[in-house]
């Protein structure tokens, strides 16, 4: 009886494994392309909104900025291929910026104008710190920075329009590069030199999943937490527009979707995401100002712990089950 | 005789196309790795002692020549140390320690006088303008600090990473570099920092103020560098803990080797140190920004990665340390992959060599970083692209050696993501 059972299990096991091996092409269609389509559409709307009304306090413009930024955060874990070519991801989202390169460069443009901000073609050559969503956040939500223009509202307006148009252009280029190139590389994994096997394509997706969660834990949450003696609320992501907590939730939703695809709907892993998201929803602290108080800090730490539990499951269970482990990522190093 | 052997080899290949070279013992490969580490840190220590002697000479008899001699000694000391950086990632003992000797980037205003700074990094570092050379007493995180005497303890226990800020770099090569060269205020123009030797002149010739305290700082930082390197050299000696960590379990030793190669190539060198500076067009994003020695820093980092793969290091006295290598192991499993990765590593050295050649001919690294400088961008991106390419090969080598299947301890990997090839 026992022998029979083992024989049966052996016979069944390979088929079950094959059915559970995720298909990179399906993940491209269900997870990656929809994300980039939404980003390109929202970024185009942002560009139109800035053209229609560039007043930094315009509700329409701020809403369009928020919608496009949301769409970016939902693909922000996909740091490979088109997002790394031509520095596109950095041009959309250079953060953190501990040396203040972004606001310093923007202040220079607001004070002096210059050839760099004469038109979009020239602007695309400037420091990535002065481009993208974090630059636009400063222009919309940081009156101290806008003061560098010394009341020249036309200069502020022109810069807002430039940054928005650049975001739209980079987002459109990202989508094109996926649709016309990288999608086929992932679908045809095994037949090209970028992905020499399906496992290599899966390793790339697995690396994106684990790196995205590492970034949320160590940077989105870790930077404002600082240390117990020295919390750093001003280091929270996009705190001026009160988006810090929102980004944690959006990134968890996006990585949860990718994890579902990679894990064939593993219920335990999905439950770990649900627990982390629930803790986010109980945290009424949009910009992590609470890290400065012991009670507030404990609750942000609880979110971080929940994210780390997801990471442990992914590294310790999902990876070995798929027979892959994450490759190197940009967070390796300091 | 040689011809005969070759012919026999060709015959053997023809007869058995599937036959592969026997792989070396994995424990012999990690022994080579540990031997090369021991040699690199011993060379780093010896050249830091020469720097220490040059600094002593500068302080006891300040002159333009003495300052130049100390700078030369610093540049020479970087050659073996940069080749050791590949040991940083993957070896917890090195990673926990390296911030003391090679932390970067730094807010140098913590240490000494600097040009007036630009703002906008609010909430980041309250001590960015402390200038401890000019400040014998100050408040740090609510505590009064007595800095009347500048000692090794003050540097490493109080100032280094003060207030939990990594940019507060009070010790190591880059602190010493700043004290020897001063700030490079040339922006994207040619030229390094131009600190006058009189910053160390005692008495009425002193420039920059507090020359006695500046000399005290330089001496303390150099002495610390020497003692820190002596400690690390001991970790790789026959009974050293770092050696034991990689040799006791050869598979985890191999994993450390590949982790170091990949993490340095990709996240650190291609990303943090090269591409970022280019994207920001910021000369302060240069790795050795005071001395304009960045081209060498990058070159010897790249060489260190190749040393690990080929199992061969040429020391500062010309001696060669070599033995069974990762390359031998990979070749035994997949000769085509080994040939490809060797080619990738050689291509990286050629690309980093192009940067070094141009820089030594006068096209300094900070000039290459300037916005719109197409030639500089092409040189730097050539290095970045080659480093990214070799990272793919390193990942494939790990897979061929069956190392990705190693069990990853969840919490360890999360506390120290660099420590494992997770």
C-alpha cells in the first residue's frame, strides 16, 4: 500500500511541477504591460493637465500628478530591461536624494533659467535629480523652493510643464520599448541571448519581486524610521504631498500581484501580503510623521516587520520551490 | 615536444568531445581566494605604513615636497586596497569593517574648512558644516563633546557616522584624502583639490587656521587606517576568522566569492559609483573626488573582481599569488561559459583601461561627467555596460556550480542582503 502510494506520487509530481512553473510571457501580458499602459496614459493626462493649467495649487494638476505617480509606483519594482535602458526609471523617479541634488538643480533653473530649460530636447540632458515625479512634487508642493523664482510665476509654470512633458515622453518610450522589444525577449526566453532559458526570465521576475519588497522595507519604511534615538520623518518618500504611506500600499499591491503569478496563487504567501496591507490600512499616518513618537514608531515598525515576513517567505520558500534565486540588484552595495 | 603534446591534446578532444577537464577541489579554490585576500590586505597594510611615514614627515617638517610625497603615498596605497574591495560583499567580517576605512561619499565639512555650501538637503545632516579642526568643543545629539585633543578615539567612537548619518565620515582613506588635497573646487574643469602645504605649517605661516589641530587629525586618521588594516590582515592569516568563514564550508565560500564579484560589479561599481555620477552630472559624485584618482579607483576595483575569478594576484612587490580558481571550476562544468565570462572580464578591464588612459592623459574623470560631454559619457558607459554584462555571466556561473540551490537563511539574508546570493 505504501509502495503504491509513493509510486503514484512520483508519477504525479512532474506534471504538477510543470503546471506550476510560471510562464514569463503570461506575466508580461497580465502584470507588466497593463502597468506600463496605465503609466503611459496617466502621464499623458498629466502633460495635458499641466498645459491646461500650470498653477502649482491647481486641483486638476495635482490630481493628475497623483494619478500618474500612482501608476509609476505600481511598476516601480520592475527595474530591468526598458526601465534601465537610457536611465528611464531614474529619469522618472530619482529618490532618495540625500545630497539634495534635485532641489539644488531646480532652484538654479528657477533663479536663472538657462539653455537647459529652453525646450524639452535640452531638458532631457539635465541631471536626473531635476526630472521626474520627485522633481514635480517639489515644484507643486514646496513653496520654499518656488521662492527661488522670486515671484516669476511664468518661470515656475514653464518648468512644471517641462517636467510633466518629459514624464509623459519617458513613460511613452518605456511602453514602446516593452511592446516592441522586451516582451518578445521574455516570451521567447530560451531563444535569445538576454534570457537563455525560461529560468533566466523567471529569475529576472523573481529578482524584481524581491528587490521591490526590499526597497519598500529598507528605503520607503527604513529611511523615515531612522533609529529609535534619531527618527527621520523628513526622509519619508514624497512626504510633502503626503504620499509616503500610499506608496507603501501601492507597492505592496503591485508586488502581491506579481507574487500571485510567480507562486501559482500560493495562499500562504498571499495571506502574508494581506497582513501587511491590513497593517498599512490601520496606520493613519500618511507621511510617517508618527515615527517621531514611540507609539507611532511602533506601528510603522509593525508594517516593516510584516513586509519582512513576506520577504522571508519569498526567499525561503518560493525561490527554492521554483529552483531559482534572485540575481544581483541595484541595492547590493552600500 | 610541445607540438606532440598539442597534437595528443587535439586527438583526445576529437576522440571524446564530451570529456571535460576534471574540476579542482572546491576547498582548494577557496584556499586560493583566502590566500589572495591575505596578500591584498598585507599589501594594503604595508603601503598604508609608507603613507604613515610620509604623513609623519609632513607633520614634523611641513613643505610642499613633503605634502606631495604624502599624496603620492596615498595614491600608491589605493592600488592594493581597491583590489581588495571585491572581498567586501559576501564576507560579513569585511563588510562590517570596511566603513571604517573606505566610507564614501562624505560631508567633508565635518572635518575641516570647506567652501560655503548650498542647502536643500534639509533633515539629512546637521553636522555637515561642523569643522572639528576649528571646533574644540561642540554639542552632538544633546551631548557636550570635548574635542580639545583630536585622538583616534574621538574620530572612530564619536565623529564617525555621528548622529547616525553615513555621510559623517571621520576616518579612512577618503578622510585622509580630503586632508591632503582639500576640496576640488574646479567643478568639471581640470585639476584636483589644491590644499596648500601651509595648511600644515606651524606658527605664523599657517593657512586655513588651526594647523596644529589639522596635523593632529591627519596623524590620528592615518594611524587608525594602519591599525584597522593590521586587524583585517590578521583575519585572513592561517588562523584568522575571515579565512575560516570561507574555508570551513567551501560551498558557502564559493558563494561569497560570486556574491562579492556580482555585488561589486553591478550595484556598487556600475550603479552607485559610475552611472549615478553620470546621471547627476555631479563632480562630487566622483569616487576619489579630492585627488582626481577615480579612474584608478575604478580600474583596480575591476581588476579585483577578475583576480577572484582567475585566482591570480600580482602584489605590490611583483610576487604572484595564484592557485586553483573559480575559472577552473566553471570550465570543468561548462567550458563555453568560462570562456565567455573570461571574455567579459577582459572586456571590462579594457573599458576601465580606456577611462584610465584618457584620465592619465589629462581628461580627468570629473570632466567626463560633465553634462553634454559625449566622449566622457561614452567612456564611462563603456565601463558600466561591461560591468553589467559580466554580472550576467557571474549569475550564470553560480547556477552552473549549483550554488543558487543553497538554503538561504531567511532572517540572515534580510538583515544582510549582500551576504547571500539570495
